């Protein structure tokens, strides 16, 4: 057994202290009472949590990613990839994940919103800019609401500026 050490000490918005610890090539987090709140993992992404913008932590273990709340509760399943924008960075209550090369969109409490997409653009809903996102299937794009319901026809391309980013009531599309 190798010797463990504290890599970083940080506090959340309420002043609670957390310690990022490292031991035998693995990382974890302990709270101010010394309780381990994250299992030993290969890597921990704490940027939003570290600067007080999020209560969520993303971890990597054995080439899979998962999200944990600062209480230690695991919020997501393990995925091939999870994007840090949105929930992890404190921008919204949504996160984008990829499994078997298919994109999915989740709400932190309601669970899956959309699945089986070739791509889900992060502008709009995931970034906390509006209640809409662009999803791509079969090479075509459409706009979806926060419930995952398609609200437009399928187009060849949709520009994120304007409606998706919450900047106007209009959106620009390309259709052959």
C-alpha cells in the first residue's frame, strides 16, 4: 500500500471543506468530517464544484464516466462519455452522455429526456440558455423542447444562434 496524500482542499458555497485525495494511483474526495464521498477512481473532474458553481462531480474509472452529487450520491449511470458543460459546470440541470456512440440527454432528477441521437448540440437547454435543444438523427436536425418532444420538422441544418440560445423567437435553417 502506497502512502496517501491530500492533493487539494476546497470549500463549497456554504463553506464546507472537501479534500481531493490521492492514493495508489486513484483519487477520491472526503468531506470535512473525513467521510469518503466518492469511491476510488482513476480521475475526478471538479472544476464547477471547485469554484462553487456546481454541486456535481464527474469521475472517470476504467474508461467510463459517472456523475456524483457532493453528498456522495451517484446521479448517473456509467457512460462511455459525459460532457462537463451543463450540470457539471453549473450551467443547467441537464447533461449530455454518450454510450455505444449514441448521444443522450438527461435531467438530474427526471432522468432521460432524449436518446439514440447521432448528435445533441449543447447550446440552448444544456448550457442553460433556453428550454430547447437541437438533436440530429439520420443526418437531419430538429428542435426539441425540455421534455424531449420534437417541435419542428427535420432540416439539413439548424443554426444555434437566435431561438436555441434564447436570443430571439426565430431560428435559421437549411433545407435542400
